């Protein structure tokens, strides 16, 4: 595989199987992120054995408010069986503000899991870039920030923490996106 799509919501595609076939024909490996453990289980079943699709165990930050301690523990219990974790992180946008405390609780718990350091993480950090980068620095998990829109001043710190950046077409068509891509190159 020559290219990697490091953050694809394959389960939200109208034709996930057709999209996976198209990616394979184009030589693209896909990391199919999920938003909760149930979607992970479904995706892992559908794409088992596909050489170009890896399904990531996810728990989207906006879903954290609905996650009990038992849900978080079930997520952590599944971690030894996966290579990729995502989509996870923090979201301090207006939609995420009411659940900020729950998001931090969930993110901290999964970052502290014994298997965390051995996984590749797809990280959500909308308006929470400083906190996500600090938590990654403290934990040492290898990760990819997707659709980064934070300040360019944090890019060097993110890189020093071992983070990579996933760039999408929407980023390349906006002034702020091209500024960020230029600063991280």
C-alpha cells in the first residue's frame, strides 16, 4: 500500500464495501475509525481479512457523556485485540462544552490503559488541542491528529510529542488549513 487514509468513517459511507474495494484498487490502506465499541465490533466483522482495511476501536468524545464506567471498562477490555484506537479525544466546541468533564474522564481512563502505548491513536482535538497534546505528552501514546485546526504555535509541540497530522482535502481548500499544513511540513 502506498497511501494511508488514517481517518475514515467507513461505517458512515453509503457503500462501505464498494469504498473499501476502490481504496484497494488505488493502493490505499484505510484505518476505519469508529465512534463507539459497537460500531467497532460490526466493522471488525465486516472487514475481517481485508488486507487494506484496519478497523479502529473508537469512542467519540461527544459520546462520552453517555458512557458509564462499565462502558469505558468494556472499551479498555477490547484494547488488547486491536492495533488502532480512534476516534477518541476531546471536543471543547459548543457542542462538546456540556460534556467536557465526562470527555476528560473517558479520555484519561483509556490513555491510562495498560495497552495504550502499543496502539496507534486517531485523535480528535477540536478546540481542545492544548489538552490533547498535553495528555499525549504525558502518556506517550503514538497518535495522529485528524483535521487539526488549532494554533500553529502548537504544531512544534505536537511533533515533539510524536504526533503526526492527518490532512484531508477540506483542509487544503481553506486558508487556515493550508497555513497549518505549511507550518507542519
